[in-house]
C-alpha cells in the first residue's frame, strides 16, 4: 500500500490564515487536512486582531479607514476580499472564541474604533478586536478609563521592564507608574508562559495579590504582562480583578505570547470540532501538477513522505519570516512550496530595503501573485491566504492578523462557492462533497 | 572514540543535517512554549538553549561544556513545533550521548534499557517478579542500588509471551499479507494487545505474519547508549527486511514509539540513514492507527461497529506525534457509535520511555505530566486511550484511571 491520502482540501500552514481556512472549510462539510511544518506566528504575535492601525497615519476608526484603503489600493489583500468579508470574519472569530476551549473568554471591539493598547515597552498600539483581558488597558480617548496605569512586573520575567513601560507611557501622555515585585519563581529567568502556569493555581494568585496589594494606590488600573493563566484566562483575570478590587489588564509580552497561544487553541479546536485534521511536522516539500491544477502535494513524515491528493489547496505558509518566500543571492524571489510566481518584489533598480529595521521595507510587499478571488495566478485550484499574499506592509499597517483572518476566511468561501457551482447549486453551498 | 560495527559511523560525528539545522533557529521561543521539562524544572534551561544555542559550543574532539541536556527527556515535541525545521531533540540526543561516552553509563541505564533481557528473565517467574516490583522494601533497594525511583510505574510481566501465542496461531490465508511488528511491550507485558491487533487485521481481511523479532533499541538510544542501540536496531531491521517483498508490503506496529524508532529515529539520531535494510523497513513501517484510518479513508475498513456507550479521554503521546501523521486514533475512535472521545491537548505525560523511572528524574517527569493528568481528571472520563505503553503506565500511575491502546475500543466495538 502506498501512502496516498485523499482530501477535498489541503491547507498548508497552521498560522491564523491556515487554521481559519481549514476550520471554515471543515465547517462547510469538506474533508480537510491542515499540513504544517510547525506552529505559526500566533505564538509570537500579541493575540489581538489588528485590522488596520496605520494608513499611514494612526487610524482611530478602522472600518472607515478600511473603506478608503479598499478603494485606493486595489492590490491590497483587503481590497481583494472587501470590507464585508472582514466584518463576517471578525464575527465568525468572535463566535469561535465564545464556543472555544476557554470558558467565559471573549474578544471585544470591532471595526468601529481602534483601542490603543500599551506594548511591553510602553508604546501605544492600535487594535480593533482584542481579548477582554486587555480591554482595561485601552488608552484611546473615550476608551475604557482615564485612570492612572500602574504597570506591574515580576523581576524574574525576562524582557519585561515595568519602569521602562511606564516611562514611555508617560511620554505618550498616559498617567502611569510602575511596580516591580521580586517574587521567588525558583529560577532566575522565566518566560510569560511559565508565570501563566503559576497563575492557573488559585493559591498562587491569592499570594500574588497579597504581595501586590500594599503597593497599589487610589484608583489605579493594573497592567500586568500577558500571563494571566494558561488554561482559564477568563477565570484568572476575573479573579485578579476581584481580589485587587480594580480593573486589571494584560500587556502583550515579547515571545512567547500567552494570548497568542490561546488564539491558536481557539482556531485549532474549531478545526477539530468540525472534523478537520491538523498534521504537525508535515512540511510540504513538493507538488504535482496536471495542467492548470495542482493535483497533489508531498509532505514530510517519519519514514516515508506522504502524498496528499486534493481538489483544492490553500497556501497559507506566511511570508519571508516563515520561509514561505525566499530571496536568493541574485535577488530573485521565489515561492518555495509550489513554485508559484511572486509579485510585488521591487525591481532591479528600486530599493529593496531601507536602513531602519522597523520602517516599511519595500521587499515586504512581495507575495504570491493572485487573481481577484485569491487564486494563485495560472493555477485554478490553489488559493493563497495570509502573509503569503502580496500588497500589504503588515508591520507598518498593523494589519497582519486582520489580513490573515479575513483572507483565510475568504479562501474557504471561494472553495465553497466553486463547489456549490460545480454541484449545480446556486450561490454559496453549505456542503462540499 | 568508539567505532560501531555495521554502521562505520563514529559517535562524535553529528550528522551534518542535524548540525546544519541549527542555523535556521530564529530564537522565536516556540519550542520553549512546548517543552514539558523546562517548563517545570529550573534544572533544564530548555530546547532553545540546550539545542541550537549550546550546540555552537560543542566541539567534536573536546569535552562537553555543560550537562543540563541530560535533563532533556527526548520527547521530541520541540522538533515538532519548531517552525524553522530545527532538529532540536535530535541535536540534544547527540549531546547526551557524548556526555555518556565521556563519563560512563550508570548500571541502571544499562539494565532498564534492555526490555528483552528483562522480559526473558521476568516472564518465567512472573508472579515473583511482579511481587518484587510492587514490594516496598524491594523498590527502596532498587532505588538505592540502581537509581530506579521507588514510586515509578512498573509494568507487570504477563507470564506468557506473545510470540508463543503467535506461533500457534494461524492467520486465515487471504493473500493480503501484512507483517506485524509487536515490540517488547506486547511480547512480555501486554500480549493480549498483540492478539487484538491480529484479530483486528484479520477482521479486515489481512493475513498476518509475525516474524521472529527483538527490541528496536529505543530505550538504549534515549539513554545515550548509541553503540548498543545501533546493534539492536540493525538486528531488528535484518529480521524484518526479508519480509518486505515489494513496495506494497506493510509492516505494522502498535508500539508507537518503537515504530517511530524504525521509521525515523534510528536513521536520524543514530545516523543510520544509509543502511539498506533499515531504510527498507523504515519506509514500509506503519503505525496501526495510521493503517486503519488509511483503510477507512479508502473505504476499505469494515465499520460493523456495535455501540460502546462510554466516555474516554484520548492522549496522543509525543512519540505518536513524532510520526507527523496527525492523530489518526481520534478519527478512528469517532467511528464507534456511542463512544464519546475527549481530546487531551496537554502534550506529554512526562515519562518519555525510561526517563521518568530514573530516581533523579521521577519528580520532574510527574510534574511534566501534571497538565495532562489535570486535564484527564477534569475531563470526567473514567478511562484513557493512548498509543504508547509506557505512557499508559504513567497515566494510570498518576491518575488511577485505566488506560488502554485505542485499538482496544475498536476491538470491542467489532465484538471480536
Ligand atoms: C513577533 C511577531 C509579532 C507580530 N505582531 C503583530 C501585531 O502586533 N499585529 C499584527 O497585526 N500582526 C503582527 N504580526 C504579524 C502577524 O502575526 C502575521 O502577519 C500573521 O499571523 C500571519 O499569519 P499567517 O497565517 O499568514 O502566517 P504564519 O503565522 O507565519 O504561518 C505560516 C505557517 O506556515 C507553515 N509553513 C511554512 N512553510 C511550510 C511548508 N513548506 N510546509 C508546511 N507548512 C509550512 C508554518 O509552519 C506556519 O505554521 C506579528 C508577527 C510576529 C512574528
Ligand atoms: S522553535 Fe525553532 S526557531 Fe524557534 S527558538 Fe526553537 S529552535 Fe529556534
Ligand atoms: S525533546 Fe522534549 S524534553 Fe527535550 S528539549 Fe525537546 S521538548 Fe524539551
């Protein structure tokens, strides 16, 4: 017997885009496998759904700014899917969080206005849809509260310095101060996940609050690194609010990102609940074409590679950072998995990089060339979603998660529509055969 | 430095592929989020530090610079989640082996890594052996003398061997042959599992062949005894290879860590990628659930299941995840009417083969498994399905819940 597996759709990549596409396809009744080399950016990014933060000035009403963007930048991923799709995708995501593995946990906000959330270094970051555990940190005018922010750190937690965070918040016009607790964590150096596991324990929480309470003053709200529990964030966060008697919020940390891991778990469990399969370690290393179609992909497995045959392939492998797209020493850009053409890379005489690392890098706009409905150019049955798409500068725009979610959502819809048409049903179909 | 007969490989030559992979590390910390060990003990700084980072300081002909890598359990989860393809667990395994070569191997590690020898000694005297494995004074003595933790889960010798049963058993001639690799756990401790595998396969039209076979060498390999592990796995490969007649032949196993050893670990970690017999066996080996689900996907699995009205927790052990085939058991169990399956998301039970048996590591292993044990208790499921025997023993030890291979439920649902 040969290792050949048949699916309706194979999704490559398990970041926000791939998991969303996979879950949606499975919910529509398709047999889906999500093949992935490893986990994606979810574990690194803050776990918020930033739709549009800068265009290029800071955006306060993302819904409105999105409309302008869709009109003015026809090559942008948002323009390909349209504002309506973004709205639907956010709504779907919110429902999946509510039905997900963390009781009571939910996201708040939407396209009406951006929150302004403190980062680990005290900058303010615009974000549309955010975990409830971050809501009290909103510093936007008319936001959650104007009360002073008390940034609380724990010395052993690496890469989080409350004094730096508070000082920068002050510079941004937010009334802030800091407290650093020197708690014994049995190791000199701990990451956010390690502390989050402590917070799962009610006894530890009680002790933590007893240590912290004497340091708090007046009407302050308390900002803690995003580490409020690994299994029951809603419970941990509510409990802290009760014990400290004031609003408490999470500030995203440097990786690993605990809220990002929750986001991953929400999407992963949605995929599973709908019967989709997630196959970790299955790096896709090759593909077979027949005419204008990709008929199968080959993925790494222990012992012998496996061939996955599918009518549809969703490419959600991310961008340069995840190795989906590469630039060689002759300045040629390439999509590495299926060998698809890349668009948007700067020409030979144009600048590819600028000297300031976090500025807009021209090369970052490169991505897999697609037609209006996210199909890879020249291939009928491959759809592209997420950071693999060209046309966006997600880092500058603050749009990475929104694009991943909306395009993953849309890719699944395109498949369902095509299958519906194939089955002779008008419009969208609920069941893919 | 030792040179290994048969492989011509020097132990201190880290296969280029593994070492080369460390340059891909972008320090994203994803492996750290998943490592069951570093998350519970300060003695182990974690996969990123001990793998790609410390590897830069390891020089072939110079002494090991640090020992914390001995606390890596070898579960392999870090390699599975790394988005850049860094072979972290494999790099760690090599580093552990180097320490063992420099400083010698504890007597304990020479004993508990040889299930075949233990099984041969224990089986004829099973009642006495089982009793002494449960008697406190004996266990305290074993801890003092050997360093096997007194509380560590110990299996019971079945007192009979699976291979004896297999010799007397004739599989109906259907012409559709499958080669069964049962492993030591089935041979000495759970022969009934093997009988169930055979029954399931026969029920689905296979003619089951059971070659004479021995240990796969995994326990030796995970304790850093590479020379012995190579000898052992090559012996097994030579025993199985003649049964692989063509590319359609399947070798199937229910011991998921042992099938993984044959498929991948021996080739990658022990550097035996080019041994022809092992390569052939490696490519043709399937995990039992992988095979059954594949049959189902092709519409070839019988689905005459009777309802089993129960709730169970399913834990996919690390070694099963190392096959890179997803969790086929979940989809198989979902075929059984009435059976409610709760998927456990915590990744590791902590035991990692023989790691959790060692006196100095027992507590760490129990803590590493705690997230899983808590989930199992909270799931409300009275019993647990899990593909690996040592993990099942650990789960039962920690939670008091019975634990069986997922195929047990298929066997029951078929009414065999
Ligand atoms: C540290 C960090 C911070 C960020 N902060 C923000 C932020 O504040 N706001 C924001 O909006 N965005 C942020 N982003 C960006 C945002 O997270 C990404 O744009 C978005 O998540 C991309 O999702 P994706 O699913 O397209 O790709 P990814 O999440 O990169 O996923 C790619 C997936 O493809 C898999 N893969 C790659 N190659 C293969 C192959 N050959 N075979 C199989 N699988 C393969 C990978 O393993 C991975 O699972 C941040 C990103 C990072 C890394
Ligand atoms: S997951 Fe891989 S790339 Fe990330 S830190 Fe670990 S080894 Fe490096
Ligand atoms: S093999 Fe397991 S214990 Fe060792 S570093 Fe990797 S995840 Fe941690």
